C-alpha cells in the first residue's frame, strides 16, 4: 500500500524552494522554485536533514522555517504557503500522515483563496497521505475537510480519487466507538475497506 501511495505522491510532490545543499532529484524530489535570501539558509538546513535521514530534525527545521516565513511575509504569502507545503512533505517522509494531510490541506486552502491553480496539487497530495490513515479519530475529520476543499477547488478531478475518498470516509464513519476502543486496546486499527461487522469480527 505504501508503494501505491508513493506513486500517487511522487508526481505531485510539494514544490521545495531551491537553496544550496538541496537533496538530489529522486522520485519524491520537489520541484525548485525561487526563494528570498532570508529563507535560503533555513531551506538548506531542512534539505540537509532530509538527505542525512534525520527526519525528526528536518521536521523541526521545517516548522521553524514556516514560522519565519509567516512572520516575515505574512501567513498567506506565497513563501509561507511554500514552507507549509514543505512541512507537509517532510511529515509524509517521516511517516506522520495525519500531519502531512493537515498541512497539505492548509496549503490547498490558502492557494485556493488566492486563486492559485496549484491548490489542486495540494489536494491530491492530501488525498494520497489521507489514504494511509487507519484511525477513524483522525481520518474522519480530515476526510471531511478534504472533501469540502476538493469540492471548492475542482468539480471533477477525472481520476476517481474523490469518489475513493468518499467511499473510504463512509466506511470509517460506520466504525463504532466501542469497536475502535477495542482496536486501540489490542494494538490494532480499523480497516475501512471492510464492513463494520467484518471489522468487529477481525478485532
């Protein structure tokens, strides 16, 4: 499943601003866009941490960079949105798909508000990471936000991705609280591709 999601995320990886020390291009490598000198060092530090595999440090640096960009240019400025997308990308790499989804949704919302067509790319990235969530507690609210934004941004993505999210969200919504509590206690999580009866039987 991770391989399938990687294929979805790779073509639409968030646009990483260019700075010295950026990691080499690869299947997940973001496309370079210009950034101001004041943010270049921070981007280079994030890239350095990603390249060395220290994703915890990369996330901390990305968060700091996002705060800096919002403070210097405003929370809805292009640079702030790009650093938000970068934070989403690093969260995805580190396996925090809930944070990656939330950050991609935030970037999509800001871009859509500004009339930026790249909001669709952020939505597609959010959908790809949302597919990796297996806890109704996080998947349901994020899924609802995802569908709401998707409806605002595009009437038809042409890929069936939105219908897939709708089906999965519907399945998540049918998982009862007691069944989910039992799953947490046993160390398992819900598989929304199954009926509630099937999930309960599995648990």
